[in-house]
C-alpha cells in the first residue's frame, strides 16, 4: 500500500480476527512503495506453524484495511518445481468452474523487482540476442522445456510490443508461486470487460478501457497474459488527470479507476468514463468508477483484492495462443473450411499474412489496405509491425 501518514500493521491468528497478536505502526512520509517483511518472530518469540493474517490500514481510515494471508511452516519452505506447461491462457468456451481452475494454477514468475525487466534470450547465453522482455514478480511465463544446464526455455507476451515471444531465461531467476487468493480477475480485451470471481463464482462484470496504440503517442497495447496483483497505491496524477484506487499488476502497468479532473465543487469523471468499453488508455487498465448492480467498481476492487490475486488478460483469438497453435488454427482455416469468407482480427502478422485483403487500423481508422506483399512494399505501419515481430526469429 502506498500513501503518506501513519501505516498500521496487525498480526492475527487466522481463526481469531478479533484479537491481534501484536499491532505496529510506521510513519510513511513519501509516496513510494513500502515493503514489510516478516520472519515469523513476534516480540522475540518464533510463532508456531499455522495460518496467520497481516492486516494493513491507514490510521485515519481503519475501515479500509487490506488483509494478507500468511502460512507459517516449520523449516525451509520449498517452492514448487519448474515444470513444463502445455498452455498459458484459457481458450474460449470454458465454464466458470473451468476458468476458476485456471485462476488457481500456480504461476511461474521472474524473481526480480516488479519494475525490473528480464530479457528473453535467443539462445541459452547472455551473449545471445535479446528477443524481448518480461517484468519481474508479477508477469507469468509458460515453461516450454525442462531446465537444462542452468537455462529454461519459456514463452510470454513481450512487454515491448505485446507479441508472443519464446526465449531462454536463467533457471535461478524463475520461481513458481502458488495462487491462494479467494478472488480472480478475467479481462477480455475483445469485449473490454473485467469479470470478477470470488471462490469460483462470477460476482460481477465491469467496463474497462485497455491500451490504445496510436502512432507518435506514448500509448501502448495492454499486454496479454497471466499476472499477479502487487501493491495497492492510493493515487497519482498525470497531465492534470487524477487517478485513485491503484493496484500494480505488471511492472509499471496498473489497474485504476477512470481519471477525474477537479472542478470548483466536484470531481469530474466524465471524459474517461465516456470511453469505457473501448480501447482508450495509455496501457494501464481503466475501471469504471460508478458501482455496478452488485456494488463493484474500482474502489471495491482496491479494498477487497488481496496481494497476489490472479489476473488473466485475454487478447484476440490468435494472440491468446502460442505460435504453434496459431499455425494450427490457420491451417484449419484453409483445410477444414475452404471457399469461405473469413474475417480475422489480430495483432500478430502471421495470423493474417495469408489473407486476400488486409486492413490496417490506427486510431480507429483504416490507414493501409492490401495483401501481405503489397503492404510490406509500402514500408508503412504494417511493415513496422512485421519487422518488430520477426527481427528476433530471423537471427536465431
């Protein structure tokens, strides 16, 4: 939690949330992340193994506390082994029960600071070419090959351009973490909606705005993938816009409510709220400020979601799968349903390069049109995207 003022921390046995074991206070004087580490010792005594809860709150606002469950074990805790995963994100058509099973899966992340970048190397060597980057602590990766000679081949959505990228990471930088939150989030960029789950039950669906890519502007596509939520922050301001109820989930990317501008007497949310349901952000996820019929909004998420809640962000039908599956989908299009008009919406060039006609959209308008060869020859936006998605593969 990031804010200024008096931060309170209370330790509880999970079965007795009425009587804290001990309460501590710390003055926070600047807007920056505050990390709290607990070694299992209270007042000089090591606590017995069991389930505990760490409750954090601002002294001036105790009603809005954040609870973090903690399991204390005897001896050294052993993380799950790094194992090969058959897939990365759920496919369309799954039931809520199946989606919840996905959300409860362990997640393999890079053991670096949340704002640090891990390179994905073309070969198992730091001297080989970097194909892209992923963020530490929160961004999940798919293990594609078993560890060998200190290296692991993984796949993830590249933070630099959002494309699916496969490369090598040092084995000692990876760790697989369990998912123990009672909540889960499923964000679908195709519909610009955020579905909230609690203990396997769908409890609400919120309108959002994800990243809108515009040429010559500092906007980027919201990266697809599996993530953990991290710290909760109180607020920040950017270019006259004020953002409250902020949750970090992917390096510098955030979940937050729509921005408001201060007028003489009230907060005006109208500008960004009017764009909900469409891509409009700089890359973060804007969430509706007005509560839905179940009382859910950005503020509700901020006060209810614990640290390490799983977030699944789905892209279009082909970018949400790996390159091998993408190729199988395209093959099925040609062999199983020939002589049929097909409309494919994608961000991966390989998904559409065999199409008879390709329309390139930028800022909501068609800016280029033609087949793959003609668009490459134009040296425009399509060629830029093609080069960025293939530069690493050509040098492997």
